[in-house]
C-alpha cells in the first residue's frame, strides 16, 4: 500500500457519515421535494437506504475477496489488463470530477450566504489548500480529524431539527402518497446517488485495521445517515412546505436562519456554516485522497504525494468551469450526477464482484 496508515471500524463509519452528510444535508430537502413533494422523506428513508446498503454489501464483499488491494489494483486481475486499466482510469476521473463539483458547491455556498463580494477563486483556493494539507498527512490523520469533528456535526444536524420542531406543520407532510409511488421513486434517485458515495470504501478498505468489521461499520453509517437525513427533510418540508422547499437552493441553511428567529438565538447560521465547512473539508479531502492514491497506483508510483499539487490545480480549474450558477448546480446533482453515480457506485463494482466470484479470484492470485 502507498499509505501505511490505519483506521478503525468506528473511524470508517464516521468518515462515511461525514462523506455523505456534509453535502447531502444542504441539498436533499430541495431535490427530493421537487420530485416527490411532501413524500420526499420516504425516498430518503427507504429507497435510498436500500441502495446504500447494496453498495455497502458489494464494496465490502470485494474487500473480502481482495483484502490488501484497492479497486485500481484488482480491476486488471479480474477483467484483464486492457479493460481493467480502463475501468481504473474511469474511477480516477469519477473521483476528481465529483470532487470538482463539491469544491464548486463550497464556493457557491459561501458567496450566496456570507461573502457575496469575495471572488469565487478565493474560496476554491482555500478549501483545496486545506484538503491538500490533510491528504499529505494521510488517511489516518483524516480519520482522527473527522472523529474529533463528528460530535459537532451531529449536534448541528440534529440540534437544528430540535430548535424548529414546534414549527413543523403536519399539514405540510400529509396526505401521504397522494400522487402514488412514482414520484417517490423518482425522488429517490439523487439521495441514492449521494448515499452511494460510500463507494470510496473500494479505495480505503485495505487501510482498515479490522477488515472483518468493515461491513458492519458501513451498514451503521448508511442506516444512521438515512435517519438523520430523513429528520432533516421532514423538518424542512414541515416548516416551509414542499413547494417552497423545492425552490430553495440551500434549504438546510435557510432552516438554520429560520431557527435563529424561532428561538431568538443570534447568528445560528454562522455556527451551522462553520460546522458544515469543517465537514465539507473532510469530504473534499477524502475524494482528493482517493483520486491521488488511485492515480499513483495506476502509474505504479512508489509515493502518491508528488501528485497532490497537480491534482489540486486540476480541481481548482475544473471547479471553475463545471457549471455556471447555483441553478445549474442543482440540475447537475439531481439529473446528471445520479447517472454517473449509479454506474460507478453499484454497476461496475457488482460486475467486478460477479466476475471475480465466477473466476474464483481472491487476493492476488487465482484460487
């Protein structure tokens, strides 16, 4: 392994929670409300949770077949050198492309909510520099940092629901399934794509100090994410209604602003922003780390650190052109991203697992 750092099963579970929750929390209520209306919480709690559990099972099964290798290393062994290396290269693209979107989300959020006069490039440079510093220190340091920040993230996520609970109107959440199941199915696509981001396990499972606990840790993360994101969506739609929620770019932040008024707690949205930025930095660092590690392995390098700066420059440039405004961002993450996500999060890993099982491939050799 290029990175000898180890993380525990509990650290893996917390990393997966932060990985998904840090961005899903901001956008999911609006995206699901647009498709599923007041039933958006059902899309999150049931369907996307099932998808996340499928991804977790497939990824951990591959981890059991190849306990000391990541997807870049065993893809050529399963599909052959040509197709296997193409698949590996496509995952490098997926990691960097997704990270460019996330970096752009951070910059747009800061401009839209706090510092509208600040050049976008300033926020991009800051977050990429912080993530690069974390990546340089390795997965073990990222895991420990996230372990420290997690209680603050959880308090921010759940505390906000508690603050506005008296303002939730049940009339905004009923009748249930008024338009049938079809809108719920459609609304489940974006949250499922977000939940499937735990596919990064394909790169970090070899660093788990107790591989046998990887599946349980990922299941805990997926289920707990489902509960927290559902509560967040119920609170948002219950307070603002489905129609208004669907037109909010950052409904979670708007809810924090509303909570400030509701409980007379000044500058609550600043606290939410601070905690969210910390969680987002962890997420960017994780995608950054996996992208750099994957590229280093693809080139058979002995160290991934020389690639940190070049990949950082690509992230800065790509995040500036990948979309033009916040509305395009919502379209990207609700329509385009799920197509890529389902391909890389479930379809390709499932094919890898199936072919590896048929060909009886395990570890570094044929059994």
